C-alpha cells in the first residue's frame, strides 16, 4: 500500500491543479502502467479522480476511509501506525490484534476497522461500533515494564487521546478514571487495555480505542443517547477521520516515548490536568463493595486514591459514579 499512499499524497498536494502520470511515475518510482492501475483501484474505492488528456490527473473527491493510503500522508510518527491492517467489518479489532501480536507483529502495529459487530468493552460489555462513523482501533505495544504497572498504559493512552482530540477540535475533554474520555459529561471515547504476560513479564499489550467521531444522535441506540456523544455532535461539523487518526497516533507515540524515557510521574501530571473527578465526592463500585469519598489523585501504580472518613483507600478497578455536573 506504500505506492498507493504516495499516489494519494501527490494527488492531495496537487489537488488545485493537475499532476501528470509521468510526473507521478517519476516521483513514486514505478511505471506509468502501475500508476494507472493504482488510480483505477482508488476509483473503485470511491475516489473521484479526473483524467484530462495532456494535463494529467486531478483529485476531485476523497472518501473518508481509514485505509492506510489515506492515513499515511498525514502520519508524523516513527513507529505507531507504520504497520497497519485495515478491515471493513470484523467482530472486534482486539481479536485480530491479539493474533498479530502472537505472530510477532512489531510495536506500533495498528488494526483498524470501519465497523465492528461485537466491539469489546470491559467485563464482557459491548462497545457499539457503527460503520464509517468512528475510529475503532487496536494498537500493539511491547513495553519493557513489569506486569504490576500495566495500568499505566490505560492512563497514558487517555492522556494521549485527550491531547489529540483537543488539538483537532478545540473541545474540552475530561478524563474519567480509569478508561473513559468525556465531553460535557458524556462518553466520547473508551479505552480497553488487554495484555499477555507471565512471571511478571509483559509479552505484549493491546490498547483498544473506540471513539465516536461522526456518529449522529439518531445513530446511537436509545439506551446510549443519554450517556454517549460524538465529536460531530459536540462541534456541529463532520470530522475527517483519517487525519484525526494520524493525530491520535502521533500524540499516543509522544506520550508513550515520554513515559518510557521519564517514567510515570510525567504522565501523571498531564493526567491530573484533565481528570474530571479530582477533588469531587465520588462513589467507586468495586467487586468488594462501594467506596465513597473525595477523589484525591492517582498513585504510582495508577490506582485512584479516595479519601474516606476512615482514611485513604486505593482503588485498582471500579466503576465510578460522578456527581451531577
Ligand atoms: P467500558 O466497558 O468501559 O464501556 C462499555 C459501556 O459503554 C457499555 O456498557 C455502554 O454502556 C457504553 N457504550 C457502548 N458503546 C458506546 C459508544 N459507542 N459510545 C458511548 N458509550 C458506549 C470501554 O469499555 C472500552 C471500549 C473499547 C472499544 C474499542 S473499539 C476498538 C477496540 N476493539 C474492540 O473490540 N474494543 C476496542
């Protein structure tokens, strides 16, 4: 798909005028016949490319797909998204990413789908993933950290994704511990961290990210309308998913590199700036019962510290009830 990416990039750069087949074949380094074949395939995929004799090609319409050739022209990363698998329809990108990771896929490999039939949430819950309106992706990581610190990865992913949404849309995004991003109190993105490891060693981590981008209010099933939102609902405009995905990968990579170089405390500070709940009275529902108190901060393990009448309680896994507004 690299040749195709180059062709799309040239078409985008020259979309105010024409670019000749000869010029493209020179820049891409393949024959004119190969260029023509790729142009045909792009047309099949929904691109409108005008061909004018003696002038060349001009891009008239670019579909909003998450295919690698759409993302690559925007990609500014070293590793994240450099290997990418694009699927139209799948039960879950997590399942595919687990297979690829077991087969040795390099760190930074991304699996992305236009639609999921059984998107996974935590604890057997389902993540609603309608066609062509979201970013449903799984990222393979191979962090050199002990198993006990795996929760750092959910936290750093929420910091990176928050940064990306804010940069692309200007919206104010709040992080709800442990794995949700909210806009105006509604869920716009969920993060799922799954891993394989043994003897305190992590083999690999799959970071699943589900983001409602161009989902409209009527697209949401009734039961999600009150709790879910999308970037299009909040901004009132359609968002170009491919460039958003490139920004997400850039911010995630940056956050991940900072984490590996400087450690968790650098990430924790950024997390605290975006946390929806710090200083508020919350209720954490855990497997062992409910804890109510003031959310103070997160500790070195990524656990949420809650100040109760009897002292500070660390919570490692829970559902959080936030106070109204
Ligand atoms: P979670 O268990 O924290 O959240 C799941 C809950 O969120 C559901 O029970 C429902 O109430 C609500 N919900 C479901 N779908 C949506 C939606 N589209 N928008 C807002 N709220 C919703 C969060 O789990 C982690 C989700 C990760 C999803 C990604 S998508 C790519 C990757 N592949 C995969 O199968 N899962 C991950």
